[in-house]
C-alpha cells in the first residue's frame, strides 16, 4: 500500500465520487452501482482499488457488502497535503 496507491486511487473521478457518496455513511455495493452509468463490474474494480489503498472498508451482512470510509487514512493524507504547503511562520 502506501502513498502511491492512495494517490492513484484518488486520481480517478469515479473513485472520488464514490468517496463523496460514502461521506454520508455506509452504502451497499448495489446502492453505489445505482448512482453510476457504468457496469457493476467497473464499480467493483473501483471499489477494489479504493480498498487496496485502504481508503474504504467493507463488511458483509448476509448477501450484501457494505462500504464505509476509512477516516484515519483520509486524515493522514490531509495532514500530509497540509504539510506540503509549509508553515507561514517559518
């Protein structure tokens, strides 16, 4: 994993939209698919990339898989990006 896989995952607009959707809470794979005009297989691949980058987590409930944000990784990325901007007090 690491920063490279995270940035790769964030580079795609569909994956960023999935992350935006998950800000509101857990969603099933079916709920995510309904939002897009692409195949379920394509969404599944996007979800896999996000999961490999540790940006989302999944859990199975019966026959459904629910996805949620992994806020700790997102917070780390935000802090890293903020640090790139430097400190105005230096």
